[in-house]
């Protein structure tokens, strides 16, 4: 096929042809391209499987792009594409591009190995069965057509796997983005990689508690971030700011109880040596300026006695040279053998830890010490599920991204084994079998700069995992009752588990990704105000909490600025962003409000 964007094959589908024409583009290391076209027929289930065998690749190939004919649409046609990072775009622009980074970026966004498109000829969801960390997803508007295609990296330090992509052709009630999500959810459940919360909570009391409770994170102490000292020593280490001592956390719990907040999961952030991001991978001793272990243990006992679940925050993927256990062998190595670092946080220059070395050196010993303090609940490990699993080129512990994901999952499993449950920062679903809670699914999904190709954010991740993994949808929906009405509505529309954060703002450069509002408790007035915000969120969540256990079965726009979210128990949430009230089932949903229908 000479023209990559030729639309003639699209009309074969409209006329009832069975076989799909799949264009393979081989990009060589010298940047030239060669193309081949293969035919692929749907099986009895309507699944078109495309397999590219590694052993049959031409020599010198660096990338392979897979482009079926049904994964294209003419500009101006009805329909849309969806990406795994939550975006939906219609076919309205003449020109544009968007890449969901995999191997091309450290901050990957291929949270789930799926993508999809609906056009007048076909609706499909693609499930990338192999090489899930080795492709960039590319959306293009060019030469009169839209396309969506994965581009796989097949050279260098990647697994020697064949490439397999299953394109599930959908029809009837499944021919929309909710149907795409249900198809992938059913795929995950059928192969046993994850289980519903309803099933897991029968043997995990900590998860059962968390599912009906808000998350309350309390940042207790931190050094300047980013640090002015890149390679810190005990002599050059900046002073840690003490914001909330262990005794003051006890005051917060007293205020909660007095206000009628009967349930909450408390996560202590910065309880470890030198506070948040202080000296990872060093955890102990418990930070002395906060009260040390002598005050932490009574606090944990008090919280549990009052009926609150309490856990700590640790980190198993970042390290600093000031740690008493630091060893250059721990770091992820680039291809040239140098340690990988691309950030500066409170502990100074931040080195990525090789997941294999992190597990071998610190698990389960260190997490057992954390558990021995008395923590029980969904223990939080920072970062693990928000970044593309790293490649480590160290010849002593080489790890592909696939290997790293396996080691990370073992870390999460160890936390569940010792503390009862586990949470992390983001939505990468390689950990869906162990992960109980996601701190935020979409990073800056509401306030970030949006690619012109995208029309809106959709709860594609929640349509797959609501009822399987607890989640807060956006960074912006932290401290929801302090935010504007639109942000609060998004929390309801995406059925988020509310999270409140004392001292969410701590960066010295004022890059506050969780928003411009905060909870503080330095004075009694601040604590009273913060508790009031929490109580409002607690009261609203009481009615919505049962939906954390249900599958999200449908999400759709039912009118201009009005959305419907439906669940497996028959419940519906109507969110009205419009300027006037919206009538629904004999009731009226006010402007900039939501309503629960059972």
C-alpha cells in the first residue's frame, strides 16, 4: 500500500469484508522505513490477532508500527479514539499528533495496555498482550485521516518476545468506550490477574475498612525540595521543617472524633528519618524531632483504639547518597554504566533504585520493622505505579522494564503480607493483583495543558478498575471540599475515594501539583477549619461509599454538560456542569451539582 493514510480499505469493512488489512511499518536504525501488508481475520469471538515474530524481523529494525485498516477514520466522521491515560478525541482536526509515551519517556502514561476507536465501520479495543512496556501509542491526524497505532521498540535492551496485539471488535451495547473498558476488565478477571474488592475484603479486613473510609495524609516534616545540596552528608544536610509532631497527630484525631468523623485511614508522611524524601532507602530511626519511636508507638495505639486505620509512607524506588545504607550498586544504571538520576528532592540528587536490588536488600526485613511499629492498613509506597518501570543495564542485576515490573509487584506483595494492604501513587496496572488504592489516576488531568486533539477526559481507568482498586481520580481532587464546584463534581463523576492532605504544599519552588488550597494545623483555628472541610467530605462520602465495591458499567454524556455514571448495583450518578437544572427520572439535578439515583 503506497499511501499510508489511503482510505480505500476502510470501505471494505463497510461492505462486509471479513479480513482486515494490517500495515506493518519497519523503522530501521538508519531511520529509513519499509512497509508490509498482511491480512488478519477475526476469530469466532470477533477478535483480530496480530502477531509479529521477533525471529522474522528484518535485520537492523528498531521499531515496528502496527496499523490495521479499521483503526483509521476520515476527518469529520462520527466517532472517537480513546487512550489509556484517559483522553477521548473526536475526528475534527485536519492535523495534529499525540503520543502516549512508553519507552520514549521516563514518565510513561500507558497505564493500561489498551487503546480503542469507534468509527462508522468498526468499534474496537486493542489489548497489547506482549511487550506492554515497549511501545509508544501514536495518534495522528494527517492527510485527511485519523489513525491510532502502537510503535514497538524491538532493539536494544528489551525482552526477546514476539509482539501480539488482540483487537476486539465490538458491537451493540458494547460499541462505545464503556464497552471497551468492560472488555478489558473481563479479560483481566478471566485470566485471574486481579479480583474484585468484594471478594478480597472477605479475607482482608484492612481493605474492607479502607473501602468505606476517606484517606487522610499528614505530611509531618520535610527538608527543602528541591534541595540546595545535591549530595548531602550529615554535616551539610539542610534542616528539616517540623510541621506536625506525633502528639499533634493525636490532636488531629481528637478533633476528628469530636466532629463525628468516625472512620478514616490515616497515612503518616515523613515519619521516617529526616522526613518526607529525607534519606531513602533509609527508613529508621523514626524521626526524633517528631517525637521518635517513643511517641509514634502510642500514637498508633491511640488511632487504632479510636477506630481509625493508620499506616505509614515509604519509598522503595528512590535513593539518596546520604542514606546510611547507600551503595552505588543499588542504582539503576544507564547503558553507559552511569547511575540514573533525573530529579532533585529533599534528600538531594535522586537516584532511581533498581527494583531487583531494592527487593533483595530491603525486603522483607525493613517492611517487617515498619509493621512491628503497629501500622495496619493500606501501606503506602511512593512512586512505584506512576512511572514506567525502569530498565537497569547493570551487568550484575540487569532488568528490562518487564523484569522491573515483576520485582515491583513482589515489593507490593510483601507489604500486603506484613501490613494488610498496599497503595501507591499512580495507575500502572501491572500491579493490579496487589494494588488496593491509587493516590491519583490522572496527573494534572483537570488543569494541565491539553493536547488539541483531545476533547475531554473520561474515566476509562475507572470503568475497568472501579470495584477492583480504590482510587482518587486526579491530583486536583485532593482536598476536594476546599476546591471549586467543578473539581468536586469531577470527584463524584469519576467515583473517587476522597483524599485529604495536611500540608500538601511543601515545595520550595511552589510547584504544588495537588492544587492551590491546603489543610494546616499549626493553630487551633487552622485545625478547626481543616476538620470542618474533612467532615463535609466525610458526610458526602457516606452516601457514595458503597459504590467503591461496584463495577462502573457505563459512563456517557446525556446532555450538554451533563454526564451519567452507572454501576453494577443499578445506582447512577448524574453530574450537571450546566448553567440550569437538569431533569432526570422525575427529579431535578441543580446546576453545578450531582445527584445519586438508586
